[in-house]
C-alpha cells in the first residue's frame, strides 16, 4: 500500500441533509474525470482528521462507515486508507491504489467535522464551488497553467486581475501548500480549450477557486493567442529528484524528472546550498559534499537545469532559482553530483 503523491484529485463530503453543510457527509474523491467513494475498511478518526483538515472544516468529530450518509453511485476510488492524521491530502495516506478495492457501496466511508454549517467561518458551498482544478505543463502537479473542469471539458482561466490571492485558492484546493507565484501571459504555454473564467477575484482565504468572484461562466475578453492564460506555482512544487551511480541511494549524479523524462543538472553555480536542498527533498540527512565535473559519470539524457541557485532552506530543488527548463550552456561532463550524510 503506497501513498499517491503525484496526482490530480479533489475531495468533498456529500449529504442529503443540507443542515450539515459542506463539512459532514459521504467522502468522495474526484479522480480520472469522475467522482467516487472511499471504502470504510480500516476507516478511523485519523483518516477523518485528514479529510476535515483538507476541507478546512476544523477537526474530526466522527469517522463513520456502513454508508451512514447513504451509498454512493460512482466507482469506489480508494480502499484500506490508513493515515497518521498529519497528511495534507487524503490520497497521501497509505491505500491500495486508485480504484483497487474489495468493497460495495454499502461500505462507503463518512465523516463529521467540527465546523458544520457555519457559513461565516467556512462559506456555504454550491456544486460549482467543487469544480476540479489542475495545473498543467509545469514541473509537477503543483505548478503550471490553471485549468478548470466544467461540463465535461478542461478549460483555462484568463489572467486579468490574476495575482497571488487567486493562486492561493488554487494551491489550497490542490493541497499544494501556499502560493509562491501567480504568473500570467501564458507562462506555461497557451491552452487550447475554452476560456471558462475571467476577472477572477479572491480574498485569499477561499478553500476552492470556485468560491471566488468572476465575470461569469465563459464570459471573457481574452484569447489564447494573447498569451493571457493564468498560471500558478505553489510551494509544494514536486519535481522528482534522484541520485544515480553512487554507492547508495543518497549519493550520486543529480537527476530530475520533468515532462516525462529524466535529465541531469549542470554544475554551474552548484555548491553545498544546492546539495542541501537535494538532501532535504530525498530525506537523506545533510549534504557532505557537492562534487563537480561529473564525478559520478556523465548522464546520457537531456540537461534540464542550469545556473541553479538555492538559499539552502528550500524544501524542493524546483523552488530554487534557475534558468528556464532545458536552457543551458553545458555538456554532460559538467553534471552536478552530491554526497549526502544520513544524520
């Protein structure tokens, strides 16, 4: 059973009793274009705690099984969910994998959170508030062009009035930490679908982008050709990192997974601060050395990053300053390397 970190998903609680509001009901997850339920095998208060935290609904009051809020009708999305209670999203908890289960809908899991129908504290949510959001063409699931799923189609958002308050709502909805940047002008490339939203304005406290005001569905004065698509970079921008050709997992040539390919990092500007960030991301203790000159042998794929500059405090290498992806003046004889200690 492995946690599912790198995926696009949304979470909601569904109940026929409107007095509960958005913070009590059957647990449902949106994944692969469809809403589905969660099986109650192993379901307990720790799992419910993660649901309530993710939905900004306070703390968990009760973790219910046996389809307490009625059986769902879609697929069963997760089973054997086991959380520590500290995860930021439900799918980060251990589970059997997407759509793998041995349940029926009479076993659908439910949750009651401490914040129920307090609209002043949470905001009363309509079905449109639950619209799934994804970030595409970025370095991972937590950065990229903003797209919203509406009436069966992924749509883009115009960058008029777009700033970090709007980006904050997107990052919060995706469980991606806080907003680092809110670039416009099609920073991650032009979209091709309909433009759904324009003049989006958020307070910065919303749990979902759909709670923010906007000009109206499909009402806009933008075009993809104007480089007007909105984008977001969140603090949890999970570009995957690995070390290869070392003597163990925590030493070797630095490689980063981006746009479906593994590539190396040029050693221009590479030092202990950058190595510390790699070490932290991999859970490998402290950096001991940051050797240069392809110490662990030259890579064979693309060179993804050059001129990487970190403060040493970043949680992920992709959060450090660097040249544009795939932009470099290096050869593989300059691939960066790390020695990491397990302290």
